[in-house]
């Protein structure tokens, strides 16, 4: 997998020296944020013009690129926005022949800003540049989202509570986080009225199964105290992120919604863009597979 880079002038331990540092300083001057992985990547690959492979694209069109941070320096504001969403720093690295900016992240991965947002080209700059030139399909980075119908189409408060407790168990088992409560938001007139209840209900001690009936009883009482009936409300149960949860896991959200006449009862699992790669992405994929099996529905993103 080194052929296209070797032809471009790359070799192991390559160091572009002063030319690389000048390109770095020029980019930093317009707001780029340097970090060790970026400096290593620029020093190793700066100045290369990588041509598309003679054999054409393997999965998609083969695309050439130029490695020079200055080629993408005017995209620094866009890179900052993507970096904030990903939860990882980005540094401009160059540009493709299709005028898409390239960037390296602090883990040494190569990304491209293209149609539809950021794309992961490779786990290393070497692999990413090679993938571009050989037409290996990139991975689109997007915020994870899945939706699962409730089993048997159940749409009452009891079904919603039990579904939410399943989600608590699944998130805990996959190592995302361990929920300690359910949050109920009840809106009258099946979602178009006023919010009658909007509060947390702590899980009880013992097993999750043993928490179901006390939660249902407590929520029903709270609804009645507000003058609302569960059967006449849109009910949304979410799992509050436990205090102290940080990074990509903190962006994971699970919600169960019943009582909306425009939508069937469903459980949704979502997360931020920062959870699109790495250990959290793997954990969420595990959650999605478990929830699909519980729901009895095909796994659809």
C-alpha cells in the first residue's frame, strides 16, 4: 500500500524540514491549532503531490492530492467547527484534486471535508492518502441515530417505562453509562397542548425489573396531580446522563415516545458526531444490535 506514495516521493523517516515548518507557521498564523500528531504528519508528508493510481478507483473514483497545510488554511474556521463537533482537534494538511480540504486529527487520522460533512479516509495519514489515490471508499462521519418500534406496538405508560428500563440495561451493559433515573415529559392533547409533567424519577434499589411498577405508579400519580391522564398525553421518557460522564458517551441520548398520533411508539438512540468513531461508536453499535433484537425489528440507521 505504499506504491502511490513512493512514486510521489515518500519514504520511511521522510522529513520535509524547514519547508514543513514554514507551512505550519503560515497555517498557525491564520488560526490553526498545532498538536504533536499534526507536526509529525506535516514533517513526513509535506510537499508530496500524490497522483491517482494508474489502475483507477477500487471502490470509488481515484483522487489525487497535494500535501501542504497552506492549501487548506482558509478552511480553518470550518475545521474548527467540525473539530468542536467531533471533540478532537484538527489541523489543515492539504487539498484533494476535487478541491476538498484535508486535515489530520490529534490521533493521526486523515479526514476530508466533503459533500455531507467530514469523511474518514484512514486511521493514519499514510493510509488515508493511499486510500484517496487508490479509490478506497471513505467512511462518512455522522451523528449516530437509530429508531426501534416498541414490541407489539404497545403505547401506554407501562410499556414506555419498561422499554426505557431495557435501554438503561443496554447502555450499562455496553459500557456507555449507567442511568440512575428516568425523565418523564408529558404533553397534553397528545403532544400539542401544555407540558403537564417534566421531571426526573429515580430508579429504585434492586433490579431494574423491580423498579418498573414503582416508577409507573409514581408517574401516574404525578400526572393525576397535574390534572392530566397518561392516555391523553404524549409521553416521552429519557435517561438523564449521569453526572461525571464526559466525552462522547455524554452525547448519547435514549428516548421512548408514546401517545403521539403522528408517530408510532418507538425508542430512539442518538449521539453526537464525536461518537461516530472510536470506542463509543463501537459501544453504541452494540447497543443498537441489542435493541434491534429486543424490538424484533431490522437494524436500520
